[in-house]
C-alpha cells in the first residue's frame, strides 16, 4: 500500500519510510500511541483501533485540531482556504491561479516565491496581528520548507517558500480528513513523559516514537540534549518492563557525529537499519551520509 503524506508536509517526516517501518510494526494494535506526532504521517499509515497522538508544540496540535474539525464538512474547509487564498491573491495551481509565463521564464526555479512574496508577507502580518488557525495553516503551506517558526516575541517569522496550494496539498488534506472521519483520534499537547504517564498502557497497545534527533541540527531538535536522550531511553526501558510494545526511530550517525547514548542503549533491543537518505532541514536538496535506525522491543511481527 502506498504511503499517505500528512497535509503539513514536514521536511523529515516519516511518510517515505513507512513502507519499510510497517513491515516491522505489529499487525495487531489496539491503541496506537505517538508522543511526538509532528505532522502525523506515521499515524496516517498505521492500522490501529484507536489513535492517541501528542506533541509538545501547541501550534502543531492546534492545526491538527483545526483541520480535523472539518472531517464531516470538507467543503467548508476548502471554502475558508480558497477564499483566503483569493483575498490575498496568492497563486493556487490546484484551481488554475497560475504564475504569469514571463515570470516562470525569467525565474525558472523561484517563480512561486517571487510571485507570492508580497501577498505572503501581508498574510503573515495579519496573522501576527490577529492569529487564527486557517491563516497559520496557509502560512505553513506557502512558507519556506513548510516550517512553523516564531521569534522570541512570539511572531511568526518564516519567509515565503517556492511553493503553492497544488494538487498534492488537496490530496493530502482529503486523505487526512477521511482518516479522521473513519478513526477514533485523540490529540494531546504536553511533554511526552507526562503524556505517557497519563495512559494505562498494556501489551495490546503500541507506542511509536519519532523524537528530536540528538545529532541533527534541525530547528525542531534545538531544545534536545544528552540528558533528554538518556531520559527517553530510561522511559523506554520502563515501557519494556511493563511489556508495552514500542518502536523508535533515530539517527546513530550523521555528519561525522555519533549518537553514542542511543547506540549503546539500543544493543539490548532489536535494531533495524532504515534506508532513509536523511535530508537537511534547512536545504531539502542536500542528502547527508547518515544512518537511521528503527529500534523495537519485539520481533518483526507480533
């Protein structure tokens, strides 16, 4: 089955890896639990009876809750999105609002960014003055690398990206809304340890973790350090002692760095190599020589 991508389009999300990871995940999952859900591509590609999804980033959870509100009314969501796009006069290739041919010819690799910059900045200013989730979602769609970034004053400060609302965005939204309609999904916004401690997990549940990577320099990972890495490993040992199944992705080598803490810890469990072609967060054309792994406390299928 072809993997589904989240409508948040995170650089570094797991949708391209899910075909590999699904072969290792359990086939019988009662509650699928994800402490670091991010854009949600992993959850969208796993079969469970129930989904309990968490992230410490409140903006990410707000967007999940906003989009999922429209699971029974797709048309209303698109009405809000397209009317906003039209109001700011952003390009929208999905609906035929295209960039002039002369701009495409003159700026072959950056024409969306050049065409949308003024409109995007206006939308960004309006969001910072009066935040709302529809604007935030469109800032993510039209922003550089589909990132969510705020400055110390709490203002969204991402520059425009060379992207627009295209057929891939529409397809991702449709698949996301259909998933939310068909499944029981609960979102949570807190620290991963608090989140896991609140749940009475047992051997019918499954915890999937895609945490910040200690040896990656992405924006998402800046607040993660060696103490937090050790804390996470201890947390997983505690889950194992309770016979709760888990799987975790991580980088063990990256740009001449080694995650010795995770690598040493993983020796007591099952380690599977992942062919990931790890992509730089700041430049998605650069693929680094890295080694990513998937570690579980069970065999290939349970």
